[in-house]
């Protein structure tokens, strides 16, 4: 019988640093993240932290929290949170409420692209152009009032600009296309055979919406709500142009602008901006928590 | 409490028609389906079989004709008012509901008492052998299980008619055979009528009481599996039923339906299926009936052959360039010269293009 040849005991594998990093999920491709990270750090993280630091160093002294104390002790200033919420929440809800039925209808239409294009045009106009158009159209001498007056439906022009309604309408016009596009993409993601299956099981249109469409859409609607809300909450130009910036539409962005660029108190302006961010985070967190109670996952009906 | 189909005598389709923008997707479909019958709609893709099913379901409106359930006209009713069950090709299970809720959905829509819903769902789960998985979501079970849930969901509302749209096409071969038996077992147990759309002739032959062959939106033949297998009424039906050799031939003599034909240089005997054929005919025969024989009339060279367990199936080509599919019990090699022949009663003769 042959003797079994001796083999020297293998040296324990010493993986190179590269191999170990790869196993942890870092490889050369990860480096492609660098520009984006740099971008975020320079243009977002740093300004946010700088703003936060600035807000803790009040211009007129009085301790770190002086700006925040000042903000929450003046009802004219902290009231802007309520004003902005009163504007942003209904605007977002109305936009969502309009988007869902229209998206459900458009999904089945043949000239979907044409209609979608028409609905999306307002988003390309920009706030200032929209405001300009609104001032002409909805103003006391605008077409809208003239037509209603010549039809003897009203005797005095209705006031639709330079007040809350003006900003509200402008936010609907500007925000709807955005909401609609998002909702349409979520709606088309729902397999139409699911609705057919529900119909075959005896569900009428309203029941199909309640039991099938809505639960499958919930997560998407929550995300749309958050994005649209954040956009509406930071309203600034339309609140000035078609609103009443010293009264009913004195939104929080105006308060921040006023502090920073009219009173030259950058520290206070930063504090207001930070507060604004927190309010947005609270609302978004709340909505995301509610949506986590619903089904999240693919809205398909199975294989195939 | 047991699940059993609602009572009815028959479902009648009367000259059912469906157009899509000027194109006839479905023409003149007239058919009576009795309670408890299993009907297969068989045809190649694009033949209108899914359209027919969707028209029956109410998911597509008819362009003409009518549908009757006993003495009630139902073609103007919405899907939710017809009360039929449907199993979709992709199952269409509600992804956000547990299997239990999926199956109970139809009963819930009928506003049945919760106790009754629970009992029936439990029974349906047992019927498709999924009681243990009842609280999972559809995404957490396998394709075969999803398919069974889809069936349970369709039958638990005790529909008079269950529509199935190629329900097995997404399953692997073994599971397909198992589910085939399962579908027939459930059909027999609840006593509904089933209309089953498929492009797979094996499935149709093994499941159905009657098969409806569709082509270009028209019914080409209706019959029992035996009838369709042995005597397809038209050459195109024959082709679809596994008569792989569809050969142009010239009729020479005929006696009591028995024909002698000239096929290139060879002579072939067969039986006429369609009366009134002309000189140009089409001979149809299955590969399994065309075998090598010393006195076979057709000389051909083997092009390729594949082993299929019991025997070999191959392709041979005659001198005139005619391709023939044949079966052989002995191994054959490409290039080998063979004489092929078929028993006359297995050769079906149809009218040719010029007739």
C-alpha cells in the first residue's frame, strides 16, 4: 500500500482588504456614489447644519434658545404655522381627491397621453406665470367675474385674488399635475384583472374601489400626500403674489423671509426655517406611520 | 353545509358576436351548455377563445346575439350581476388579503352572515387542501397553491357556471397534471358547469365532456373528445388535434368513401371525411400512425429522429421534398432510407383548397 503523501497544512486564508470590503458590499461600483454624496453634503447637509448652528446663536444674545423662545411667544409669528397648515393640508387633500378619480378614469382611455399632457401643462408654467394669469382671469375686472356679471349671476365681482382663496386656487393649479402624475403611475400599477376578479365575485364599482383599489393604493397615496404636502407647506411666491401676505396668507416662509431679509436677522430666519422643517417632518412621519398600517407590496394578481 | 352549484338547466349562447373596431373577433357562436357539463374552448392563440370567455363573464359587451340562462337573458347584465365564477390566467388573487379573506370575498359581497362565510370558506379551503395556509398572503404561497386559491374563491359562491381562462398555463408539467385531476374532481363534486379555455389539446381531451374548437372567431367543430380525436371535421381542426401530417394529394378513385390518392410518386389510401371533395384533396394523418413498413408506399429519407421512451419519432423527407412526421419502434438514423405506410382507416381525407 502506498503511503499517503503528507501535505503541508494550508495557511489560513488571508483575504485582501479588497475582498473583505467586497463581501461587506463595497466594491469599485460603490465609488460611483461619491459625486451624489458630495452633492448632498455640500448642498444640503452643510447648509442645514449651518442653519441650525446659526439659529442657536441669536443676533441680540440671550442664550441658545432665544430665537425659539421668541418665535413661540409671539402669536403673530407662531400663528404662521397654523396659517400654513390650514393652507397646505386642504390643498394637498383636494389635489389627492381630484387626482384619484381622474387617474382611475384616464387609465382606461385611449387618448391617455394627450389628456395627460394637457393636465400636466400647468406644472411647466411656474408659480409667477400662474399668478399673473390668475390676477388677469380671476381679478375684479377679469373674464371670470365679467362673464358671471353679464349673466346676472352676481352683482358685485367675487374676490378670488389677494386673499386665502387666491393662494388656495394657485396651489391647486400648480400642485394638481404633480399629484395626478404620481397617482396615475400608482393606479396603473394595479393589475386590472384584480378589479375584474372582484366584479366577478359580485362587487359593485363602489365596493371594488373600497376593498381592492383603495387598500392597494394607500401606500402610494401616502407618499404622494407627503411630497405634495411638503411642496404646499413651503409656499412662498403665490402667497405673496395672489395672497394677502400681511394677514390671512402670512405663511411661515414669509415669516422666515421677513426675519432674514427685511430685519436682517439671519439667526432668527434660520430658526424659523428649522421650525418649518420640523413641522414638515412631523406631518410626514405621521402620514407614513398611518400608511404602514395598510398593505405595502406589489399590486399584482399573481403569476403571469 | 356543502358547496354545490345553483340549480339551472342550461346556458344558451345564441349567435354571440363580438367585433373589435370592424374586426370580427367572434362570429356566430351558438351553443347550449347543460348543467354539470365540462366544456373546453380549444384553439390556437388569437382564435377568440378568451374573448368568448370574457363575453360570457360580462367583462366584454357583445356586439350581437344573446346569452340566456334558462329563460333569463343575461348578456346585458354587468359581471357582478351574473353570479358566475371565474379563474383568471394570472389568478388575480387580491394581494393584500389573506387566503381566507380572498376566498370569503364573494360571500362578503353577498352580505351573508359571518358564521356562514366562515363555514363555507373553511370547507372551500379543505376542498383545495389549503386549510393550513389559510392566513397567509397570496405572495407567500407557491404558484400551484395560488391556482387552488383562485379555484376555491370562484366556486365558494356556488356559481352555476365557472369560467376558467387557461388556468394551468403558468404551472410546471407535473403540477399541471395534478391540477388537471383536481379541477375535474372539484367540478364533479359541486356540479357546476365549467367552461375551460385552453390551447392545449391534451388538457381539453382529458378534462372536457365536450370540446369546442375555435378558429378565427368561429366554431369549427363541437364534439366529445373521442369524436374530435378520431374524426376531426375539417383539415384545420385535424391539424390542431395532432394530425401533424397535412398533405396535399390528388384523388384518383373512390369506393364507399375509401379513396386512393396520388401523393407525389406514391399512392396512399384513406377515408373521406368531408363529402363533395374535388380532385385536389388534403390527407391528414398522425405521426404515430405513419410507421416504417417493408411494403410501405412512400419512400423517404430520415432527416432527424428523437427518442421518446417507448419509441422514436422522426422527420423524413421524400424525393419531392415533402416532409413527413413518423413513428418507429426501432432506432432510425438520419440519412437512412425508409418506406413508410399507414393503415387506410387512419388516413383522413378532406377537400383541398380548390374544392
